[in-house]
């Protein structure tokens, strides 16, 4: 059943039988629909059947659009046309075992207001923690700032590569595949990651240097240009459905959604300053 057919069913219900129906963002009737049709069981049954049919059709349609998914980097298979691979950083190549999120705590010193603008400031400019505080016009007490810096140093020191990262990078390099990183990142997190990599990659699109955040297509276009590879011959691998997969495909690149667990899609995960 199409949306138009469902609307037709709704329009056929008598005016005195009202319906309140909540739609989710994906166009599916929500679980909280309220039917005020008690005086007309025939209409209620007809409508429920129409909604069930509509949901089934939308689910089938959505399943055809699911992105290619891999549970780890080692499970990614490259098409013969792929000449370059762009990796997301945190959650893809590496992770922080025990995050303390000092930048987010810094934002909260401003009362938690204007979170997204603050995030954009520290991730699109080459700022350390104190530079971020100045740019956001925050004046934390000296002991508070020192505590945040201590936590940041501990967080940076704890960064680890995933077990398969080095083998995957080494194998791709041996095959002649060009390699890059495109990451939404605050400046302090880049150097510790670089120190863990087994060799220099062909390009690094750090948001704090490029000035754009994924899913902005400009960060992908910048990286492809730096690699010297056409978008259609470039594969993006990342753990964010919105920033990595959607951003890359909308820019004309290939993409694989890295989903390391069976939890909710990480396109909706909590945003941080290392992505």
C-alpha cells in the first residue's frame, strides 16, 4: 500500500469518526496512534489493516535501501574499481577505552547552551582546550581548567587502535590502495592517533584543518582531490551512518557502514569532539 492509498482509506472514514495518528520521521505510523472509532468497529478494523499493510510496504522499501554493513575493518571487501579508502578515525581505526570528555565538560561550564555551535567552533579550528575556552568566551577557574587538562592528557594517552587496524592498513598499502583519514576532530586528538599508525597515509582531512565537518560534502571532495582519485573510485568506511555513510554517498563516493556491535545505529550516537 502506498502513502496515497493509506490517505484514501483515511479520507473514506466518516467525518464524525476522528483519528489522531502520529508519524515517525521515517514515514511509518508510530506506536502511539489513538483511534477514536469505538462507535464504528468496521472502520477501526479497516484502518488498522490499512496501517499494518502500509507499515509492511514501508519496511520492505526501507530494507532495499539499507547500507552495506561490516562488523569490523577485517570484514570489508573492496570492489575492483576502488583505488582509495578514506577511514573515519575514532570508532573506526581507534577508540578511547575510558572517555572522560573534557571538551564536553568545558562546554557545560557555559550552562550547556549553544552546544552545537560550540562543538563546531572547536572542531573546525586548530584549538587546544584553553584555546577552545577562549574562543567560546568561557572563563573557568584555574583549578577547573587544570583538572580538565589532566583528564584530556589521560584520555589522549589511552587511545588504542582496534586489533585489526594495522593488518588492514598494511594489506591495503601492499595492494596499492591509497589511504586517508577524514575525521570530525578537535586538534589534540590527531597527534596521538598518528603516533599509533604503522606508516604515513596519503592524506588527512582533519576537520580542524579543513574547516568543514562531515557530512559536509566538501570534506570528502577535499580528500579525493588530495588523493588524486575520483569519488566513484573512493570508498569511505566509518561508524556514523549520517556523517560517514550518508555524507560520502551524497558526495558521490562509495561507502560502508562500520557497525561494531548490534546496538542502535550510530548515526544517532552521542556526538563528541573525536568522531
